[in-house]
């Protein structure tokens, strides 16, 4: 919970990576949702509504004025209605994360946004993760790049991109000669490893090439397993635009990275 003393303390150092101020005296500013996304995707922060910043003012004590939130209960209802709609991808707030207090006789509405759990990232707006995901840098909200969004989406998966179970791909899609060659090399480098005594499916499970979802009993090859040990046709069925190169890195001379003659 934030009180008037907390608000004044927050404003001592001006807007920064963890603090954003908005006027919002008559309605919730539309840019609040960009900041919500940015704080959730970065390291969290506090949004103060009913506080106006005067950028031309160098004296920090005069830089902010309290504009007063009109009808704070209505603004709270407006906020909760919006955050629980399809405006944002996830509501990561609890009741105690939002409230209002009196500061110098004016009403300030405060929103404490925690950093989102990796499973909810990216937190985005307007139902579009590529265009509606924001991050916080210094005192501004900026669009996440496509690569940043893709990285968060990968991290959000409990298995990751390589570890997710592929529907319809089973042990029948494994190229056994490839797997046997790998197991021979693995055993040669790890002669006493406990995995050497496992059957093929269990060996692949230990490698992360085959997976079982314990809650649904669904099982099958993972992306990594198919790409590493799969038959050519099965790989092309799943990844129709794939291009594979073979690099022979055995028996190389000094200064030679690979052998392209084979």
C-alpha cells in the first residue's frame, strides 16, 4: 500500500525506469497501458495518476504538480474493467496493487506493477504481441523488437522451443542408424554413464529428444529430437523450409575449420 509520504518520496528523484507519472484527472490515460506492459516486461514499477510533470522545470520540488483525480472510485472501476478485458494480455495485479491517497489535498491514484512471471511474458496490449509489447528504458516506454518478443515467447514455454512435444511424431520417425551411431559415440566418450544401459526411448527422454507430459499422458518427439535423430521425410513434413548442411570436422589440419570435399 502506498501513502502520501511514499508518493512524495518517489517524486524526489523524478521519473525513471521504475516510476511514471500521468495527468489522468478526468479519465485513465491511454498511455497507462503501454507503461503497464513496459513495467511488467522489465523490472516492475509504480504509475502515479493525478501527477503532472513539467519538463522545463529544473527544480525537482517544482517539477511535479498534483492535478487531482476526479471521482477516484469511478477511475478505479474503469481501470479494473479495462485490465480484465482484452485490452491487455494478462492481469498480473492484486487488489492491493492499486489504490489512491490524498497528497497536499489532491487525490493521487497509484498502481504498483510487479515484474511479470516469465510464463506471462510478453505482457502486451491490443491483442498483438509483436506490436503491443513494451519495455522500459530510463524514463520511457519503447516497443520491444521482434527478437525480444520471440525470446520472451520462447521462455514462456515450460519446455522451450526445442523441448516442446510435436504432435504426431513418434519413435517411428527416428532414423535408427543415426541414433545407433550417436549412441556408439556417446558410449565411447562416456563409457560408465548410466544412460548407456537404457533402451532407445528412455535414452532419448534423458537427452530431451523425447518427452512425456505427465498430466495428459501425451508423449512424442521434441523439436530437438526430430531435428537431431529424425528421418529426412519426417523432418521435411514438420519443417518444410528447412535447409541442412553437413560439416565434416574430423581429421582437420591446423587452421582448417571444416572439410567441404566430401
